[in-house]
C-alpha cells in the first residue's frame, strides 16, 4: 500500500474555476521541499527517472508531488492507481485512453486528467504573480508587439499580473498542444487575444503547427487567481477542437 509522502499535504479535489468541465479530475496538494526524504519515493510507490533521482531535493519533491496528484486523479478517473512515466522529451506518458497535464510552483502541485474519448489534449499551468519590476524586463520576450499594444493599459497599471497571465496561458497552450503536434513552439508563436475578470481567456496561434493546427487557430482558456498564484487550464474537446479565423 502506497503512503502519502511526509512532505505533502492531503490531496484536494476542489475545482478553482467557476464552471466545471465534464469528465475532468483536478487534484492538487501542497508540499514542503525541506521535509522531503529520498525514501518518500519508495513509500509512495513512485519510481523517479534517473534525471530526477540525481536532482536536488527541490526538484525531487516537485516531481513526487506532481506524480502523486496525477496518480490520484487517474485512480478516480479509471479506478487504477497508475503513475505517468516520464518520456524521452520529459513530458508525462499517460496510460492508454487517458490525457492529462501536471504543474507545480512554489510548494504547490496539481494534475488534471480525463478520458481521451472526451478530450484530445489538456494543458495545466500554475505561476506565482511576478513583481512588477521583475515582469517588465520580460515583457518583450513573453508578449508580441500586438499584445503589448492591445494590453497597454494593463502593462501600465498591473504589469506583473498581465505578463504572468500571458506567460501562464502560453505555457498551458504548449502543454495542451505539444503531445498532439510533437513540435516545440515558443512565446512568439501564440498571442493572447482577450482575458476577462470571470476567468476566461482566448488565445490564437501565430504559426502552423500541423495541418490540423494551422496559423490563426483559436482556443479558449480558463484561469484563476488564488493567493498570488495563477492557475490556468486549456481543455481541447475530442470533437471540434479549435476555431479557425482567416
């Protein structure tokens, strides 16, 4: 029987966005790297890849917490306590018929999982809001010129929030699409079209990733702000995954 690692809090299945999406399980927990012990992997029945086994305790605890969330989510979804392995590209390898995404930031980890018959791809990311003075020098790396113009008011009055939001949503987009296209893309290859106080957002591709995901494909996203932590989600349905604009 596997045990909850001593460095982790009890799993939480609370949905942070206003409207639940059918068939998805989100599991999160807090963790303390200072309380991590290498034996936690054995007690939790989670096998780390060699790169993690050689890493510092912070990285080991992040991996352990994220995989524990993923296994708990899969157990609720399928009834089987499977733990996603790590692929050669370092992305999680999900059980056949399942899709999911894992994230962690500053002592917090989460995973979202669903059935492939309902969702083609899932992306989940969490980021702590950057201080304004740290965010502003990164604006040109994270935001395209049209985004800088589109969100000029936010860049003036709340740059830390806006830049972190764009960063978080674009990371989420990458996690959702990379398993489908097997092609890496970067901040300049997508743009944030709009975001709203109700936690909804819209993104658009600025490059063609595959015949199914051409330039100008648009996707919806959801985000939530909790104690200076942004959490964002993109769920691509099995049917009608994206809209395309000319």
